[in-house]
C-alpha cells in the first residue's frame, strides 16, 4: 500500500505540477512579482519567473497570460524559436486564439519560415472580426508575400490596408513605396513616400528614403532640401552633411531661400498690440534644441511704429519711421555692430549692446531673414514678429537677440500656434489660460536664470514662432480670460501640456481609452495593436491624421547603429529592448544590443535621439523586430500619443470643445481636476 501511495505521488509530480502548486504556492502573486520585475527593467528575470508560472500552472490562468507575456519579451529579444515553443503551449490552452496566431506569424517570419508565417497570419482572418487584428495580420502577410511571391503579390495586400484602415496608413504607404521601387516605378514610389510624410511628418525613416530616392531619380534640388532637413534633424550623421554639401551645387540663388522657414515680406500686424508693462519676460530668439540662442550675423527689421536705436552707453543714437526696412549686422573685420537705414547708409556703429525701442507701446517689429551659420542645426530661422524691445548684444563673432516683452502679449500667438488654426473660442480660452500659467511659471523659475535671459523660443522651454501666429479668435480668447491662471489652492500651479495623450494622461485623466489597470508585456503590446476608440477625445475626425494618437514606424537599423556608435560602439544592432517602464507604460530606459557590445539609454531624450534623431512622438511604445537572417531587417515601433502626457492634452481639449461643446472651465477641470482658474494676483 505504501509503495502504491509513493508511486501515485511520483506520477502526480510529473504530470500535474499545478495540483501541488495550488496548495503550496500563490501563482497569482508569483505572476504579479514577475510583472514587477518587467516594469523595473529586468525583462530576463521576468521571463524566467513567468516560465516558472507556466510550468506550475494547471489551468488556463495565470498560465496563458504568462505565456503571452513571455512571447512578447522573447520576441523583442529575437528569441523566436523559444517564443514559438511557448506560443504552441498557448495554442493547446486556448485553441484558435487570434492573438496567438498573430504572434506565431511574426515569429515564424523572423525565423524565415515564410509559408508557415503566411498560414498563421491568414488564420487570424478566420478567427477574429476585430479589424485591428485583421489589419495587423495583413501587414505581416504583406511582408511575408513579398518574400514568397515577390512585390506584385505584396502590393495588393498593402493596398487593402491603405484603403481600409487609417491607423496603418503610414507603414502601408511606406511599404507600397518600397514595393514600387523594386518594380522600377520610381514616380509611384516617390508619390507614396510623400504621402507617408503627409500622414506622419515625424517619420524619420520615410524622410531618409525620400532623400535617397530624389537623388537616384535625378531630382537634385528636392534631394538637397531633404538632405538638408535630415542634417538639421540629425547633425551627428556625416552622411547627410556630405550629401547636403555635394548636392548644393545644383541649387541656384541663396540656399536658405529654398528651405522651409517662414518668410514675410511685411509685418502681419498693421497696428500695435495691447500692451501693459507687467510680467516682463526675456526671451532668447533663434535658440537651438538645447536652449542656446544661435549667433546671428545679420538681419533686417521693419516696425509698424516709429522706433529708436538706443546704445547701452551712449543712449539714443538714431531713430526711424514705421514701414522702413533697416538692417543690423555684425562687422567681422572691425568686430562691431552696425545699424543701417533703409537706403543702406550706416546710422550707428558700436562696440556696445544696443536696443530697438518702439515709440508706441505695443508696436510690432518684424525680424526678417536672420543670417545664421548653416552648420548650426535645429534652429528655426523663420521670420518672426515680436513686441516690446529687442536687445542686440555680442555673441562671439556675431549677435545675440533677446526680446523683452510682457507675458500677456505672447498669449494669443502661442494659443493660436498650439491650436493650429482652430477657431473654437472655448478651446482657445482653455489654451490661453494654460499658456499664461505656463509662461508665468517660467518667469517665476526661469530655466536660463544663470544667463542673460529667462526662456528661449525653442522646444527646450516653449516654442515661439512669433506674433504672426496670432488669430482674431485667439486674441479674443486671451482678452476674455485676461489675467486668469490655474491655481492649486492659493498658489499658482505649474501647467504642463502636450499635443496628444493617446487615451490617458500621466496624471491619470481618462481621455476615452482608459489607463491599463495592470500593465503587463502583452496587455501593453495589445493596446498598441488596437485601433483607438472612436470616442477618444484627442482623435481627429479625419482619421488619416491620427498619427498624433496612434503611430507606427518602420526603422532601419543602419541609422540607429550610426547614431549609437558615435557614443557607445555597439557594432551592428541586434536588438532593442525596453527596460524600465512607468506605471503608464512609458519607456524610461532602453537597452541596445549589438555585435560589439550593449548600451543602456537612460532618458527618453536619448532614446528618441538615437532611435529616431529626436523625432519620436512619445515614450509609450513597443518594439517588434523583423529579422532577415541573423540580423533585423527593420524594427516596427508601435506607439501611442505625442508628447510627455503631462497636464493638458491639446487635441483632447479640441475634442471636448468640438464634439461636446464644452466650455473652457469644463475643459480645464477635466485635465486639471485639482486646480482652479482664477485671476492672477501680484502681477508686476
């Protein structure tokens, strides 16, 4: 009897480990501990813990969840054989699951088992009616068909995505372009690449492909323009700089006149703007991405009121009339600043800083054609309207421009700039309050307090294109909310804002998609596969413009390697592994694995710079490598939202005003539930 009992326990231990685990272990706790390891940046430890959960689990849960999570972690690490083993286990636990078949398709594709991958992708069509899954499977099928049957078969599948599913327009258009290029149809390829950038202007890979294709097609001027754009975005890449220099010989006239910066013949403002000398802010103009104002060698200016030139030591030295175009330039030979009138005659030459002051308060000055060394990257060189005074000081062999203006004069232009042409008064009123709160916060704690200015006009502080962005509706919105800012109890609040949250903000505000209750590898991955819900506040009515909310990039490892190797020497890129994640799912750290070594990137700024030359929309993303042999052919990055997700969602505010008729106080209380909009006190 005793022998029979021992034999029974032996058999039980082999065939039913889960029966014992139910008595001795809490598998749900083990599973949750594994998820904590994953969010803490230890995906390998998490995978081992999840494998144990699978081994000890006797039923569908938590074993199936652990299997799906393992498949995501292993897939990111290019461990496709091992991922397939677990997906096959999942198939036993839950036969005919569309997600399992979708993941089998991607892993089989990277294993170059193309016929099996095709079968797995096609099976999704019969297992699900969810258009998100079906179209994601079609994307995988199109890539598979290109390998199996050539570009003709692939393009028909891609066209079906392109015409039916707006949330994959960008990768579909990009792959259609690549297919047409293989078919020697370059004009069609160019058309679809341009469309790719229409759907997602931040698609760095499409920009690179377009530059190359322009050059190969003999369109040298647009090739130069595109390579210039790339070298401006990615200044560390010698390849782009060399192409820009090589192709410049085909450009006739001034190079900067053929680029994308705003050029204004005359001031947009014919009359002064409302002006009260309160809360003056020093703004460094023409700043680079690090907030450092670029040295300006010359610029022209036109005022809409009479003005005076004031020397720091000698006082008033010249005056001019409204509508006359004068010039300020740095004389490199004599190392002086020269002020020339509209006829080109010198009006003042000085070794001292000077100011341009307008005789009428609120007069507007247009800065025209600033000359900045073309080697300085990331600077918006567009013409710009300002009010207040313009300070001109020395910055090496050039000039530094600082605008001193009241906060309130900036509010209408910034609200209109961020609203991008919207005429919805309640949306603009909400933006006016948020922008005013932000500006006053920057004045209280200036980011550049150790320098001779408070803020800069680049994204480093607050991008400011100029007063010409102002609209009548934005001006009215600023007037109707004059002096209103957000308060937290009795103290002024710090109002952050971003373009699109993608469904939920970092502060926990639900914009229609809801924050994941429990973040796991598969739950986050499946969120990036799903189409955004129709009631999402920040989702545009025109779904072809949805890349602000839901985006997909196909990144060539060549350019990631090139950027990474400037600092880290990783060799050829093998894998991109997200490590630490915030509770929302945002990637905090990320590891690059290469043939010569690995590198950990510890901030989103560095992650974005190395993966996409700083163009990545947000840190809410996942990675899916597609291998060609041993190495990735490209990485699919699927992401949500644009910006850091903090505070006010600009497109969400638009959605509330447009779709629900919400007034500005309701919009503000949605995004700032603990703040109140009140009149500012203590202005000076």
